[in-house]
C-alpha cells in the first residue's frame, strides 16, 4: 500500500493528526497555495462540506499557517509561515 503524501504544514503541533484531518488540511493548503479563496469556494473545489473546511481553516489559523482577510465572506490566504515548505 503506497504511503500518502501530506502537505508538510498539514501536521499541527499539539493536535492528534489523524489521516482524515491531514487529508483535509492538505487539500485546503494546496488550494490556497494556488490563490486566495473564501471558505465556500474551498469547500466546493476540495469536495468537502463547508463545516469541515471552516474547522480546519480555524485550526490552521490558530497555528499561524493561514489568515483571513477583509470582511465577510472572509478571503483566506497562506501566511509567510504557511508558505515555507519543510
């Protein structure tokens, strides 16, 4: 069975990094690396429920990997920390 590749910033310190969470954060980060987007667009493009996307965006925001910009609906962007690949 091949090992799945996850985005290096999908691993969060102090959290239980389970496979589904890593896959969700990897998809979100890969989309945000291509350009800023709102949560609704991320959910549509990643094929994930909106609530799941928001949960992981908030976890990534708390870790300083992504940030929200503007007013509602917020546009999410990768920070300088989030752009660094390990």
